[in-house]
């Protein structure tokens, strides 16, 4: 087991990783936890180490027995705290290898963000967030996009135009166009957040894309965005993306409103 490095002083507060006299890894604690909420206090004190950067991704926690002795609680309370930390995605238990601080990535944001949106946020809110995020991504992409990505974007746009001319669905090309711009921005966190937004809007967006007029509008908007990217003009890319997202958002909301009006008229006619 990898032990935390010893330090040359003793502190009553959270400190660097400590090693006790027997050579076992320990964590310095502020105080023994209160009996009324044992595992919550253990979780809180361990999380404070993460907040201060004294526990880092890949670090191994002391054994369960050592933690129980240091916190002055039962091993059952320590196990409950570790389970809680694991559910929060803070630590991971490796079979036969102990408990380690997880290495997190932007994808860890996706599930809680999806759950947050699902719990009552309106479609208008979601569209507004997309309108804030995607133009920023386009601006970043204009500064960072690579020549081969510009070539691929041009090819995707040509495929989209060919599908529209043939009267075929172009949702796949539309999605890939936006995904590649996200990739070119070189900001995985922003792209992860936008991916959640896309998932929420997927059904409404695909319905909105179905008419011929909207198809040609999409091609024109993509062409303006691509021209800005090819010129590496961040302001123009931001503006073109904002105009496109605003038009799509307004179209989706109008489509939904029209469907609701149709349902209301139909229901009234049956009454």
C-alpha cells in the first residue's frame, strides 16, 4: 500500500498526509467525530482534505482499521462513510487494493447536470443555456481549429447539402458538424455540458429540422459558421453561431407551441 509521506511537525488541524509511529498511513483530523452523525462527519472531514488539495487523484486512503482508530469510531461507521464517498464519485475501491481518490473527468458532470435539467427546468431555459455555451465554443474553435478539421467540416457540410437535395434526413450530419466544432474548441468541460443540452433537445430539434425551408436555413447558417472558422475570426464565429442557435431555438419553441394549439383545438372540437 502506498503510504502518505510523513511530515516533520504535528498539527491539530488538517495538514499534509501523516504517518504514525508504527509506520501506518493516517490522516490528521480536526476533532473526533460526534456520535450523533458519525459517517457524515467522517465524509465532511475527508472532503475538506480534497478541498485543500491535500488529497489528490490517485492518492490511497489509510486502511479501514486505521481510519476507525483515528476518527475514534467503529469500522462500520468508516465503511458507511467510504460507501457515501464512493457514491459521490470521490473515491473508488479496488478489489484487494484499498480505497483511492478517483481521477475525475468532465463526464462526471453529465449525469448530475442531466438530472438537474430533468427536474423541472423548462425547454426555454435549456435553449437559453445552449445559446450561451455554443457561441463561446465556436469562438474558441476559430482560434484553435486545425486544418484537417476544417477539411472535415467542409466535407460534412457538402454531405448535408447532398442529403437535403435528395430529400433525405440530415440530422446525423447536422449533429456531427456541431460535435466537430466542439472538438476543435479543445475544452472538454464545455463540450460535455453542451452534450447534455443536445440530449435534452434531441427530439424537438430533429422534428424542427424536417421541413425543406428549415433544411436550407441550416445549411446557410452552417456555411456562415464555417467561413468564420476558416478565417479564424472568433468574433464572426461567435456571432454566426449565436444567430443560428437563436433561430433554431425560436423555431423549436414555435413548433411546440403550434402542436399544443392544435391539440387544444382538437380537444375542444371533441368536447
